[in-house]
């Protein structure tokens, strides 16, 4: 297991939802970790490297991608399978003792991941389901110290299957729970995939292991070198990589108006005080405020929502309610609430109601100022 003892794992603490609001109480990483190697103490995440067994579930289970590794890249799995052109692909974890194809057939192949199968995200399984039928080998999971992650794997697979059906595709995903003796011929061994190619040497070695001709790919080597990501806006950079990819993939592969999948939904009622905290602290940027000359509009993209409840927790007017609803176009930007707009007479920022002279914050300050003045008058 390449990630054993937390090898190459990094923690970006500022991305943790518990740093944003104590009411979030996100415990995804703690509850999913089969080794109990993760500790949350006073809103701080701690990782016990000695206890970590390298399953990799934390790399996809955290809604804001607190955990990352320069060695892991699930996109390479999709690319490898696409290049091979397999109609059916068998998936093996790194601990599997016989990672070989069951049947010799040009349309069948097998891949072995560098960790547990639960390392792949919901979006990753969705992308894979567009390319190939999948058979997941779970026959050696019983008794495995990582078996606790199976529930998360099943959840991710079920979600990906729901998205595939919503796009008009017929997902063919099966779990193999009983040992089936496959051929152990060398040329039927599962190819190793899922690791990010970080240098020319890594590129050449990966091609050599798969029996490909190096010289045919030298011209493409630059495509695999690390590329610095452009600077992004503060509110948008906490969206996981798989969720960023999902938007384009989901749009491009919507082939029919099938029964829509369930996605996060938000409603805002007239109790909104216009404080704008909901959009300011949305960690994914799914809830944004857009203004024109007359109105202030709360715009929401369901497919970007992390379902973290931060907007609801920060709402000072208790105007926000959350749910999950069937949504045909989850990446369509919807205007979910509109209010008349005016300029605050005190600070000249946006006020959410023309009938008011001040924005929410200045209105509160005016009340406090008046109270201080009255108290001062009583004293003198």
C-alpha cells in the first residue's frame, strides 16, 4: 500500500469545514478511517501516521479535500481504461493476492489500484462508468483491516450509478464477493494505475510496465509534467477536484431526459436580512450574490453544493432551509431569491430593501449608537 504510514499525505487545515463554523460538526474522515488514525480535537485535524494503513479513503471522503497526495490521481485510471478500450474492467485493490483477469478476452481488462477501492470518489466512479462496465473484486475484503470502508465504497458506487441513470446511461457495476480462480498468466495481470506521473522517469516506467513502446510517447511526455494551477477566487478553491471535473462530464454526457437524480437544494424566504454571510462563507462558491441596478439575487448551483449546512448556520434571519430534491440540470445556475436593492446611507454598501436606509450591519450599529447616546444623557 503506497500510502501506508500516511506516505505523501498532506493536510490543508484551512479547508476543514470545522474551521469555518463549530456547528458543522463534520466527521466524515473520522468515521470512515478504518485505522482510527484521524483525530479531531478543538477543531484541529490530527493524523497518526503510525496508525495509518494507507487505505486512501480520506482522499475522497472529505467534502473539501482536506487530505491530498501528490502521488494520487484518479484521472489516470480513466485515461488508462480509455486507451485500452476495454468494455469490461475488473478492479483490484493493492492488497489483493491474485490481481489477474478471470477471462482472456480482448474486450476485457483489469486494473490494480495503489490502495483500497474506496479511494475512488463518486465522480471518479461516474467517469469510469461512462467508459466501461465494472467488476469490483471484494472477495478478500472479509477480515481485511480496511473492510470498514466498504460502506463508503458502496455509497459512492450507488451515487455514481444514480448519476449515470439520470444522464440516460445504463450502469453495469457488479461486486464479486466469492473467490473465482482467474488465469495467472503474466499477460493477464492487472495493470497498475491511479498514481500521478510526476516526471519523465515515472512516465517511462509506467509505460514500460504496461508493455507499451516508449518511443511512441516521448512527444507526449510534457503532458504529464506537473502544471501549476491558476489562482482561484477564495470562495471557489475548496471544491474537490472530482467535483470540478464532474460539471463538464455531466453536461457532456447527458444523452436523454431520464429520471433526475437527487441533489442538494436550498430555499430562502422573506426573513432574509441581507447580511450576505451565506454567500461570503460558502466554501464551494455554490451560493453567490449577484446584483443589478434594481435587485439583489441569490444564485445557487446545486452540483457545486457540499451539503455542509454552513449557509444555514450563518444565516442571521433563519431564512434558509435545506433539502435534497430531484434536479434535472444540477449545474444550471438558479436564482433562488430576489430582493429589492438600495445603497446604505452610512457605508454605501448594498442594502437588501429600498424601504431601509441602512444595510443590516449599519442598522445594528445605529441602534447601538442610539442606546449609548441615551445612556450617556441619563448619566449627565
